[in-house]
C-alpha cells in the first residue's frame, strides 16, 4: 500500500457533495488507499477497491462470494447489504446473491434471452418506444420545447422495454412503472416505500407466473417456466426472484446509462458534434465506441454489488478477513490512469476500452447487449431528432440520486427549439410524413 503519511486527510465519502462529483475522492483513494476500509451510510463497514487491476482481480475472485450468508455481521447488518425489502419478500435467490453451482444453473436459463442475436430482434420495439416517448414530450411542449430526460424519456423507455421482454402485459406496465419509480428514489420517497413496492412487485410476479404457467407466451418469464417444467428445477421463488432482479437491474442501469450519457454529451459539445456528424453520415462505429466510453467515463453502476470473503485473503496489499464485505468501485477503476490514457477526458473514439462498467468474470452483466441497444437507440434518436437539445439548468443545480450501488441523476431538464408557427401536432405530422 502507498505511504499516505503526507497525503493529507482522506476525503469524506457518500455525502451529497461527494455524489455530485465523486471522481476526485476516488483519485485520492486510488493513489493513497487503493483498498480502503470505511463505514458506509448504513453503518456497515466494508472494503472499497478502487484500482483497476485490483478491481478486475476482485470481480473474478472465487473467494469473494455473492451470498450474503457469508457476511460475518449480525442478521440485522446482513439485511442492510441488499435491495431493501428483498429479504422479507423472499426474493433473495437471484443472480446477484448466489454462487456456483446455483448461479451457473440459473444464469444458463436466462442467458439465451440476452444474446446479441435475440436482442437484435427486439430492436424495432426499442426504436418504436423511443420515438413514441420523444413524440409525447414534444407534443406537450409549447413554443419552447422542454422535457425532463429522466422522467419523460429514459425511465419509461427502460421500464417498458424490460417489461415487454419479461412478458408483463401492456395494461399492467404502468403499475410496474410506479413501483420501479419508488425503488429508484433510494430514500427520496415515503418511509418504507421501497420495501412496500418490492412486496407489491413480488405479489404481482407470483400471480403472473401462475398465469403464464396456464397460458405461456413468447417471453422470458414463460421461458423460465418452460425450463422449470422440463427438469431444470426452478422453484417458484427462484422464478419470481429471477424476474425481479432482471427487472430491477435491467431498468435502473439503463436509465442511468442514458441519463448520464446524455448529460456527458451535453457538457462535452465537441464530442457531441463528432457523434452528430458521424450519425448524419450514416456511420455507426462512433456510436458503438461512444456508448462504451460513456459507460467508462460516468457509468450507471458506481460500485459493483456486494461480495463477502469466504476465507481470509490479501487484496491490493490489504488483509481481508473472513466474512468481510468487499465493494469494487467501478467508477474509480474505470478512471485509473494506470489503465486508461487521460481517463478524465471523454473520448468517444476510444478503442482500447476494456472498462468494468458491466463487471467481469462469471457475474458479467447478462443484460449488457440490451442496455447497449437501448442506449445507442436512445442517444442516436435524440441527437437526430432534437439537434439543438441543451441543458435547462446549471450543472451545479442538478441532483444525483442517493444510494450506494447506482449512479444516476434525479432529473435532467432540457430545452429544444420548436420553429415558429409549428404547433406540436404539426411537428408530429411532419415527422410521420418522413417515416
């Protein structure tokens, strides 16, 4: 470990000020305390891993278990290390909380739903949703177009897309939107609201699984049921937990990827102009590398989900005791100057970009192909259709959502011009004529 005797005091972590721009604090930790034990806002103590090489090692380390049962603390403390309410709702047996061989079995059951080929078949629906949402917020604008790209666009796009993939009927998706909205507030709603939303979602999923068993469709939940019926030994609790975590992980990460990504483009006009020119020329390479760079630069997942040492080990020169929680700080690792040239600079054409935004190892994000599709579609469509899009607030006035794992804006207010004498209905009619 680096001698930090002259480095000054350690930065204060997990405050609202820190959330606005955590990267200077992470730079200090990388340099002076790359594997750092700290008390989290919940009171639980954990090791933070901030250097890229250590992070990559930790993400693939089999002695770091995903199962909260390995946490050495009291049952009360164990309840603070996951998604609020998932324990009481019996939703613990999902991919983020289990190890092989159960992890291998469950991952195999859902992996075919997220292959690049399968996701490509879903692309027309994602484009349809994207255009519908842009149409909606343009239509409600007056002469000056305004929108909140989180609530009017990124959030509904992500929740409706994952609901379609899972097989949630369209008439029920607004309920899911309400429950999911409560979940991503991370304490910003009424006390106990997250746990209540998780419980409602759990009850609905149990009912939906029963309905799908009686009348299966061509969707992911039906696929899980068919696998269970053909000997894969998927219990009803496992099926509900799998559907829950695919929904939870599948929408919030994409909300943040689109929101953080658009915010970064609005604050880096040179990079935005490069991307707009590339799209205008009918090219897709810069869009593809650009989304990967946005994942690295200010990604949707700040810290990887919890890991617990099943035995004593050494990581980054620090001794980790059996039962200790370990949190890999993806946001810090992906700006490590030992791995990335000019890591604090946004470069959409960066090709040497093995970022950790989707994790690494056996827990690499299953939904990465879908998230890439949604982000590429959303950003490209916004830039094509609203080329004069601009921030409608000072960056210092924007607020980031609380919470330990995810990184995302509460709101992203924007403005765009609607030419004089063109009502919103005319705007939409003109758009329809171009399709």
